[in-house]
């Protein structure tokens, strides 16, 4: 039975709303460790998720057999009716524009034209490029996916899209006086050209590992902190971005609840989440069939929006801005980020460094956590340097920094004019691909704690 007919049947049976999301995934995953191929997986999967709203109850049912969609739809309807009887409070959906459109994200080098051997020899080539005497272990991973989706809603939208993605990581272990570890990644939507970006990152990975092997332990205290675009991306995603997700806001778990229209950052700060940007979090339509669009969240330091799907948009009195994303066809969509960025400012890197009498320059991510309800964060940089009298001096080990998200956004003293995006995965608990980025950012009065 055609998807539209299944949707129409559900509407005729009295469903207040329903949608069907059909997906096909083609994936390749390869890992290479110290010259040995550890993983080579190629696979294809497909499935569909039916979502039904009956009064205030949501029902969800999935199938991998498209032929049985009508029965799956009936299961979702029964579940929605059952859940309606035990759900308190009202459910609604914000109005959206209706689309009948297909948008495919282009590939410069089509993944399907690159055979498996070529993908493996690409990893071996990368390995050769970082095979230096001080590098004691090299681990490389490559993942590509081509995701085809069709979403049909009872409002009349029918959207189709193809999203190709590539991600490569490189983990290096080095030995000097101590043992150190660096991680480099490259990822975005697009074709095999995305993987080739890793060629431009091998030198900086080696340089960072070399710096770490010579690093001293970090000072601690409250001081200015200059962060690189990767840490800027991590900070605005983890410390700020999760607090802008509509479902977190409506469930009372966000430090930004009730703060629309209020100043939450220094005046020069612009933060936006943009699924139309060429990054790992790009998509043409969200998983409710709402067209992707830029979402400016902070403008001139003022919180101007949250990220919302249709239901949380309705609860907050906002139009959906395309915030619904599901990990795959097995699960329902949640409110998620895409490509979260801080807009560049007007300072050169040299001007930012010159502005610091004694502080830290931190680069890349080693780990960290943030609490969107309390609005606090703690991150560890992969590499850091001391800044003394406006100059970068010696490398430091294990620099971690922590603080209040909103205080730190308010304490931003300088924003660089450069820009970079970094691919990563966000877990909530479903995993989706995202990018985070921005310029170099100088923040005053950050608590830095060194560990030996
Ligand atoms: Zn996240």
C-alpha cells in the first residue's frame, strides 16, 4: 500500500495527526590499527516508523518490512489510543508549511564510486603520513553513510531527501618522558572529498602530540582563557546548546527557561544552530518534514529563540524551526541540534593573544561535561599553552577549565575573525551527527585547574 494511503487511512480512523518516515541506510565502517585492518563492515538496512497522535496520546511503531506498513500503522494507532487514556495535560502541534519536495545533499566524489580497496588504501596512506619515530600507536577509523528518507505527514507534506556523510578519525599515541594521546577528526555531509580533508590535518596532529610530550603541568586559578574553534564549538554545544533544546526547556531542565528576550551573553555574541550549513549536522528537512532553516539563538547577547519541534514549539508558543531529529527509523524524533556555531568577530588571533597578560591558550577537546539545568561546565583541552605578556610560551599538560555557562558568555572579551567547524556525535541518549564551531574566543576569569 502506498505510504500516502496508509496515512490517509489513519486520518480516516480519527487520528489527530500522523506521519510515516521511511529510511534506507547504506554504510561502510573500517578501522585500521597499527597496520592491521581490525574492522571492515558494509551493510544496508531499511525500516519505517509510524507516529500517531490520538487526542493527547502518541503511538509509535516500526517495521523493516515496508509491505506490512498498514498493520504497523494500526499498532501505532492502538498504542496512541491506549496512551491517551493515561496521559495528563494537553498535546498540540505548531502549524507548519507544507512541502512536496525532494532535496539531495550533493557529493563531489560519489561514495558509491569509491571501491572498498580505495577506502582502505586511503587509511593506509594516512597511516604512512603520521608514522614518525615518536608515534608508538596509530589507530584510524572511517565511516560513510548514504541515508535516503521519505517523510509523509497527515498535514499533506511529502518530502524526500538523500543525506551522504563521511567521518574519519585518527588517534595517535606518543612516547617521550610520558605517554600522550591526540585525536584528530574530519567529518561532514558530502562525498569522499570529506575524507580527504584529513590529509590537511596530519601535520597538526603530529605537532600537537610533539607539544604534549614536552609539556609541563598547568597552573591553576582564575585567569583569561583563549579557546580555539573546536573548543568554542564544544562550549556552545554542550554548555549552551543543550539548554536551548525545546524539550529540555519545557521539562524544566534548562537554565535558559523563561529567559527569551533577556541578555545571556556579552553584546558581541551571536550564536546560531544551522542545519543548512555544510557540516556533519546538515539536513534538508527535519524528521517531521519541516524544512531546515537557520536558527539564530543569541543575537547581540540576547536570547532570541530556542530549538523546537512541532510539539514543544506548541507548548512554548513558537513555530517549529525544524528541530526534530531521530537517530534512525527505529526511534521517534527528539529535539536536537545540528551545526551549532558562534559567529566570528573582528579580532585577529595575534590581537587576542596580545590582550592577555597571563592566561591559557587551549586547543581541541580531551573530554568534559556540562549541566544544562544548572548551567555549569567542565572541559579538558587536548593541548594548551601558557600565555605570558601577550605571547604564547610553553606547552601545558591536562588543562581543564570550568565555570558557569552564562557568566562565561558574559565574560567574553574578544572574538576572532577566523572560523572552523568540527564534526562530532551528540548523545541524548539517541546519537546524531552534529558539528560545532566558531572562531577563537577570549574569555575573562575562567577557573583553570591543572592536573599532573
Ligand atoms: Zn550534545
